[in-house]
């Protein structure tokens, strides 16, 4: 049986959050699931060894109507592309009439979809839970899980000299927007506090954005440089086994917080300016919110009020 799931949200985190629903389809039908996702999801970089995933198809669509799947002609191209796979079922995790028609004209016999034209206030986890419950009578209460094989893990140990007698900590210092990026001084304070207690190595995960690089360089130019390993020159695929071998992670609301938790690593999520659900949907996540706030949402703007002592205390709690 060939089954397609369409998840057209933008980022890595969105794709990771949807993995329990994809895995539920795999279990229900005893068949790996193909995904139609945007290139920005980077799904091919972190799902290439996950056994409940079959093919990863890229939705080539942008806002300028220039790409293969944009506009009316793009819809025809997508229909042509999907027909090649002879899917038996499709699960569409949105309310788009466009995707319904594309699925119908792709000759997919069984189409399951969110209620059409009902995009308002769709909760990131509650809506797909209800969708799977309504369509398949399956209750889902499971963390996202990403799989990588032992060979990749062993190669990472050798390449980065990862030692069991050290506390290996991933610091996810990047972020998709400036209001999500916790200042370098807070991470430096955490490094200072934990090194007084334990022998540690810190892996610094970030992108190439100028502001992210500035935070990275400020940490590397501190007195703790020799305890830090930057990962900005490595692909997501290359960083996965490193993350897997970390004892814990401390991450901004970024792709690395989602990947870390899905790899089974205890992850402290620093939630400064995003709905809290993005930092607590997994049992492996331990959110820290800005001082003086009871919760966090868009426009909380709390990156300067993340307390390094609270981060340190949570690290000690997790380690113990």
C-alpha cells in the first residue's frame, strides 16, 4: 500500500511536530509513509533513516509563482508528479481546496483531509490529533521520534572525540528570528556555572545568519573557547549523531530544539517569543520562560529576561 501525507508548513520544527501523526499512519496501515513537504522543512536531512518514512517529495512552491509547483501550471505539474507514484491514500494536514483537487486529479482513491476552507485557529497539535481520531479512531499521545543508525553514531564519536567522562551539552544558539535568539552573555553565564561543577564539552549549533554568527563568535571569543565545538559548518545530517550523543541540550526555539528532543535528548527550551506549545509538546522538553511572565507567546519579546540561573538549575536537575 502506498500512502502520502501532505504537510506544507514551512520549517523543520513544524515537520518534527507532525511525526507522531505520520508514525500513527505507518502503524495503522503497516506501510511506510511518503511525505510531501516544502524544501525549507529539510526533511531529507533528518528523516533519511527513520523507518516509518518512505519517500520524501519536495513541494517546489514559493511566493513568487516562479517554481515548479506554483500557480495553476504548478498544480498541473504537481498532479503529474504525484500520478507517477500511484498512491492509494493521501492524508492532507491542512484545509486547502487546492490540495484536495490536486489529490483528486492525481487519481488517489482515498482522500482524508482537515475540514475544507477552515484554516482559522488550527492548533499545531490538537488539530491533527482530532483529525486522526475522527478519521481513523486512533488516539495519539506520543513524542516525535527520529532514528539514526549506529554507524553514524560511531563516526561522530571518533570525529569529535566525544567522551563518556564528560558532560556533552548541545547549545542551540541560533534561531529563525532575532526575537528568539537569546543573548550570548546568557549562554556564557550558563557555561561558566556548569564548568564549576562538571567536566563539559559544549557543541554550538547555529546557522550562517550574521546575527547568529555574532552570537557564536562572542561565545568563541570568551575564555571558554577551548570547551566549545562550533557546528555551523556542518549539515543537519552531519549534526544528528552529535546531538544524539549529547547528554542534554539547551536550545533557543530553533530547529535544534525540535531535532534534539526527537532524538531522545533531554532538551531545555528557551522560550522568549513563541507560543509555549513549541517548547513543551514533547516529554523530552523542559521550557524556561522569561522572568516575570506566566506564559509566552508571539510578541512576549523576552529574550533578555531568560534567567541563566534557572537554566543551570534545570541542567543540574536533569543530570541528577
